[in-house]
C-alpha cells in the first residue's frame, strides 16, 4: 500500500499495526471507540479495518491517491470507525477524554481506546489531558502508547527523553502496564486490569517491525520503499 | 453581558441537556449556572487546549458543549484545537469569550481580544456572534443552541443608553434613522455612539445599523441598508477589532462583489497600542479613535467637506 503510493511513515505503522489490528479484530465491540492520536499511523488503521472487512479492497487501493478518503492522516466523517481527523500530534487524548466523559455523564457502555506515540508525549497538551482524565476518574479510557523509541529526526532518548515513561504516568496517578507491544496475549492481559481510573498500556514496540532493514531504523519514519526494498520486505513478511 | 449570559445558560440548561466547561474563570458570575447544571458544569482547570479538545470529544458523542474563558484564552491559546478538533469536524462546540476588544482595559494586552473574530471567521464552519447589548445575549444564545455548528460568542460590557427603547433583537437592526450615509456598528461600542449621534440632526447624521453575526452574508443584510448605502454613497463601520479580517473588510468585500461601491468608506477600527501605554477600555478606544468624540469629529469633518 505504501509502496504503491510511494509514501513513507512505514516504520511507525509497522510498530503500531499489531496492537491496532488486535483491538479491531478481537477486543473492541460496537460501543467501543478508537482514537488514533498518532495520525501518521493511519495506514495501520486502514489495513486493520480492511482486514476486519470494514474497508473494501478498492477503498484500500485508493490510499494516498487523488480523490481518496484514505489520506495520509485520517480524515473524519466517511467511516464510523474513523471519527477523528488527527495528524497534528497531541490532540487524540483530549478527544478520547471527551468521548469517555460523555459516556460517563450519560451512563453509556463501552470503552475508549486512544493510541499515542512516544514522541507525541513531548506535546504539552498530552499532559494537560493526563491531568484531566485522572481527575475525572475516566475508568472507561485506555491510553496505549506505541513506544518504539524513535521519532522524526532521531531517537526519543537523544531528542527529548521522557524515559522512564511509566513513572511519569504513574506520577500523575494513572495505572500503568508495560508490555511487549507486538503480543496480542500480553495486550489482552493488560486490558483485563481495571481500576477506578484510566489505564495506560505502554507498548514496547519495534519501529519497522517485521522488515529487517527497517527495524529500529529512524529513517523509516519518513522514507518510501523502492522496488527492491519492497520485494525484500514482502519476502521477509511472508516468512513470518 | 456576563450575567445575561449566565441567566440565558441557566434557562437553556433547563430545557436542553448541554455541557458547560470553564477554564477556571467565572468566579462571582457563573455560580448560578454551576448550581443549575450539577455534574454537567465542568471546571477544566487552567488548560484551555485540553478544554477545547475535550469539548470536541464530548460533541462527537452528541453533546452540545459550551466553553467559557476570557476571550484571548478561548480563541488564541487553543487555536489549533479549535481549527482541527472543533471546526474541521463541524462539532457542536460553542466558544464564549468574555471581554472582547479592549474590554479588560488596564489588565493589559494579554487579556485583550482585538483580532478574535478575524482569526476565527477564517475557520471552516465557524459562526461568530457579537452582541451589542445585554438584551441581545439571550436571543443569540437561543440561536446558537438551535444550531449544530461551531460558534464563538464575544461578550462585552453593555453600554445601552439610559431610557433607550431597543427594538427586538435581529442580526441586523436599524437603531437610528439618518440621511448622511450608513453607519454599521459591531459590538457594544454602539451604545455610546448612539447616544452621541442622537445629538445630531437626522438630516446630518448617518443611519445607524447594528450587526451581530459574522462572517456577513449578503442575503442577511436588509435591502433597506443596501439601498441607503447606494443612495447616499457613504458607509462608516465601527468595531473594536483590527482592520485585518474585521467586519469592515468583510462588508467592503461583500459590497464590492455586489456592485455596491460607496464613494466614501471610513472604517473605525482598533490598531493596537500606539502609545505603548495602558488604561481603561475608554482609554484604548480614545487612543484608537473609537470613542464617540473622535467619531463625531470625523463625521463633522466629512459633513463639512460635503458642504464646501
């Protein structure tokens, strides 16, 4: 999909794909809401919706083309599972907080899942939202963080480190689980933990997961694939 | 106008399920609303970016959310949140900014809002309402509540002249007949100016209209107003807002597109802080030529030129 469209952001899509796909295929029900705060992983969301029969083949093929609804970052209003236009970082957690608060006020069922990136946690608005969701005791909110350790121009440790991340969230009063972000079983176990407030799940992931020459490499935040790289990546992924 | 707004929201909350959020402002004003709304009155703390985004999230679940702060903190600090989270999604979020223009006076420039609706009118789906009098607030709140679009309400201090019989609210109202052009006023500055203009004979003063809804729509402007501009060839506009993106520019643009081009166009608008010194709202109006005395002087000069 990214190869055909000749676009990048593959690394952060592959680090998040396992969690997004598992949420959409095995975790979420009709009353649950997913907010993709790291909008640059839109591809992983589109693929997850396609894999679960919620986006057609033709729609998926239109990714990143002219006249598509599948833009590089999500656009809202065309699909019930893509309700929020994200892409500018630091917005999704506040949106998810509003959705969760509305459910709480109305006594509506369902949980709200919000996926952040670790680099995104450098945005101040994330921490405004963290204060809010803790204070409002939004127990129907699950905050997932794709901790792949890399961002646009280097590693998070080198640029503006928030590590160790778990104590930061705990310091604000939230319950934190830290797991292998590529393990559906670990995610199920973490999501089973329920408290009287929001749950944070730190997904320890590998950027470019599943493609040897991408794994842990910062440049795959942006770069598109050439033909030989695409063929090699496909061979490796077929072997998984 | 803040008390009128509070009363209007108390009434609204009794007939419609809404959410109200404040960025920790409204002490000694919004307590009746807090008492009326219970857990639907939310003090979001000093975190305006999050407040606006949360409001958008609430609206995505079907709630109508009213978000209150001092004007610059509700349109400036969370600008991207308004643009992306509210306006791009066309969510039902109402922003309420208290102290439009130089309303917070000597509190300083950080508390002023002299470019608010110029900035907001450029956003998708945004509607702006600028009441001129406290009496306008309740009908405007009703209209805002009936709409499902984003909106901004700019509150100020009511300056309605004593014993003035205000005609019932309309987005465009003729408040004073006159023959020497048309004067369109946006905002509470209308009060003092009306009082001053009544001292001038009808034949020598412009006809005064007060408009509250931005951006202007040609079809909303009464034909009498357009005809008067054509007939007299004179248009004056006053607002407590910078020229760029202001009501004067909007109106001039619309009229030009419509083929209405008055020979005289004078725009009274805020310019900023010419002296670098601060004072009351009246001080800043005078410095920017927005006070009644300055406006009357300009009108007198214009009238003198016409008779020479």
